[in-house]
């Protein structure tokens, strides 16, 4: 009797399961579908989405989300008909929409369906060069973005913003057009390489936009060092492995290339893998090349795959170091002496100031802080003679020296309102010739250094701004100029880098310019560290030789390199 009851219960359970077992496998998949009426569209066209709901749920609507390449989205609601079908349309407004790979996502009840399509911008024809057919790259590989601008307007630059899978900016720059073509190559290196879908956003003439996407995946070749930093003379243990997807077993040869911070090859090593695909070797940093301080790279290569590890080569700490807050000063301008000791000893540093003739001018005993640093301010006389001066510091029998210049070309005067005005001439050595650039500051400021880059057509000034002020420059056209295609004056692009690392564009006014000079005036804020002025050409002076017209316009990259440099990090306003 019990057996019959159990058999009956089992039969009932199986009967309940039969409909599910016999149901087609695609029933769940067909619960919601979505598709577009075409694979590619031009801006100003209409995209039509259609689909079907497998099972109606009350009066719910299908939520159709149109996701742009930059991850912004537009959401529309579509009511399904009695047969479950639904539709929605979207006009691709060129003023607000973006070219590139789009994704449409339909959501109904607990179901979600996706589809993709391409929006073409009539101004852009862009592609990603390299990677697999699915546009997939490994960390360590290089990516090239190449394109063409159609219907070209009077603008020579394309703005490119590369964002990683977290949406953070990996790189942002302006690209120079070569005719109608442009291209940019970058390496997938560093801590900002995040695995997932990346986006490349391109803008031309402000309103024309397009975007590309590609995927970044881990490299099947790994490499790492046993420490993150080394000193010359240290030995590093370098190890890694090959994933089975590219090779398995022992005897596979991996090429290891060690480069310094200037990408100069320090060592190349061939290493064989063990039975589990791993490898390990030891490398000693010795010789003159090892005294190349900065960020080094260890690159492991196998077939077309690369793995990258970075480490730093550190300079052995000096017993005592010293520098001044600026390389040059005006007569009477305070001089800040900054230094550091390797270890705490007598807790006081002797600071000596010598003239260029070797005469001792000032002496002071300065205490050392608990963080091993010391500071001291020297107030020179207003009638200090121009020339080079030397500072000597001694500490527990050790010494360090630095020099600075007092300029005779700078005069501090007061204008009618009693505001200090600094006027002078900066002598810029470029291409073997001196170029005199006259300047005027309102406020007790000075130009720490000035450099010019022919490749980027950029004049860079380091200043020490303790307060808001105004700067006027008389820039020789033979050195740097900004001209339009018809030869008339065009505006410079000017930006400022502040002490906290932020970057901002600057405006300026121009008057009294001549056929030899561009005279520009700009307002700057307190704690401005760097001012860059970008034109369309840099033309050095060649004596009696004619000047050579440089035909290319500026490709200005927002350089964060200065922000990460040891010189920037070392600046200290106490």
C-alpha cells in the first residue's frame, strides 16, 4: 500500500515537470526581443526599434534605453500591443547625438534584451588599427586611432579623449590634422589600465563628435619584480609566467627587455619557462647605466604578446641637500633656502652666503625639523650687485652647495597707484641664439625659467606667484607667432597650471603689436606655477639666413608631465 502511494506521488511530480521538460529551450530567451531596422545610420536619420514581449504582464511598458558611445543615454517608453509587439523611434539629432557604436537596451518586467548599431558622423571616418577582429587589446600593447575629416571646416585640430573601463580619463589631447588625416598611437601601460570596454571620444570644430570603443583584456604574459624600487648595485628577482592559452610546458623562450626612464635599453635577457609555464631570473643593477634615476620598465615578450612591469631606480640619499626657491632674484627680493638631511645629527645646519668673488656675505645657524628638512630666508640688500651667488650649507661635517643669480635687467618700481611693478628682459637661449623677451609684472613676481619647444610650438614659463597679478609680454614674431592660413594674426592658446595641480585656460588682451612683436597682457592668479603660450609656428633666428616658414599648426597636448616631475613635487611654499 505504501509503495503504491509513493508511486502515485512520484507520478504526480513527474507529470508536473513534463511541461517544463518539453518546453523549447528558447522560450526563456524569447521572453523579450529587440532589434533595429538597420545596422548603420547617418546623423539626422531615424532609428526604429522593434521587438516582442513573450508574455504580457499587466499594463507594464517596455523601457527602451538608447546608450551612446560616451555612456550617456536616452530612455523612451513603448507600450506593447495585444500580440506582444512594440516599437520605438529616435531621431539622431546632430547637435546632441554622437557618432560611434550605440547599444539599445529593452527592459520589460524581469527581462532584458540588447542590440547594437553604428551611427556615422559625416565629418568623421575613424578606425582603430591593430588588435583582433573584435578590437580587443591586451595590456602592454599599442593602440592606434586613425581617421579622416570630411567636409572640412577652418579648424586644424581634433580633440581626442580616451577613457578607461571605469570612465576615467586615460589621455586627453589635441591632434594636428595633416591635410584631412589624423592619427594617434598610445600604449596600454600604467595603473590606469583597467580591463573592460574603453571609449575614444573625438570632437571636431566643437559640435562634430564621434566615438569608438575597444576592449582591454589581461595579457597572457605576466612579469613582476620582487620590489617596487631599487638602488644602483641592488639585485632584482624578476618572475612571470605564460598562460596556457598561448603556450604550455617547459622550454618556451621569453624575451625580457629592461629599459630606463628614457626608454633606453639597459639589458635584454632570454629566459626559458619551466614545466608549469613560469620563469624566474635575477638581474643586478650595476655600471654607469644603473645610475639613471626614475621609472624603469621590464617588458616580457612572447610571440605577439607583451607583459609590462614598472619599478623605480632611486638615487641614494645625499647626506645634505640645498636649493633656492627660484634660480634668479631681483635686488632686495627675499631668497628662500630649502634643504634636507639624510639623518638627524646635530639638529642645526650652517648656512653661508658667498658673492661671486668668494666673499662671505651672510651666515646663519638653522634648525632641522623632525621631517629632516630645513628652511631659511635671506633678505639681501636692495643695492646687491648683479651676478652669481653661492650658498654653502654644512651639517655634521658634510656639505652641499647651490647657486642663484641676481639679475640686473629687472627693476622694481611703483606705478601711480602704489602697486609694485617688475619690469625686465628675459634672455632666452634657443637654437644657439639669444632672444630678448621683455616682460612686466604687477606684483613682486619674477620668471623662474622660460623654455620653447619647436615641435609643439609652445613657450613655457615657470613663475612664482605669491599673489594675483598681471603679466605683459613682448614676444618677437621671429621666435613664436600665431597666424591664420591667410597670414593674419590668430589668437594664441594660453593655459595655466596651479600649485595644486589644476589646469585652466587663460584669456588675454593684445594691443600695440607691430610687425616684429606681439604684445599680450594676461591676468594670473595666486599660486600659478606654469604658463604655456601656444602659437602656430616657432621660428628661430638664423642671422643673415632667411627664416623658414613652418607649415604645420599646433598639436597641443595638456602636459601633465610637469605635474608628475620631481621638480614640481619638490616645490614647497612654506
